[in-house]
C-alpha cells in the first residue's frame, strides 16, 4: 500500500459520530496530514481502533493509554 493510500484510508477511518472527535481529528489532519510519517500513521491506526467514547477519554486526558509507543500520537492529537 502506498503512503497516500494509507493516509486516505486513515483519514476515512477518522470520521466519527461524536462531534468532538470529528473536530479534533479534522484539525489534526489539517495540521499533520501532509507531514505524517509512516510510523505516525501506524500509531494513528492503532489509536483509531479505540471505541469512540474511549478515544475521546484518551484525547481529552480523562484516561491514559497503556502503550508508551502511542504516547507521541496521543500528544499530537491533544495539541489540536
């Protein structure tokens, strides 16, 4: 899979039913979509596997994720 195809798939997978998540993820893509590395894309893919409510809790800081390898991606998402 090409980088562009992977990013397009992740962008589509970023669409959520929860408005707050949609806003955060939309801003994330505007800021980081063009410069995201393949490692970051892999981390985002793992993060996006979370259920909506769990993902929102992680992004909003109400809950931490136990995988240190995902922390840099969580921090990028929290910045926006």
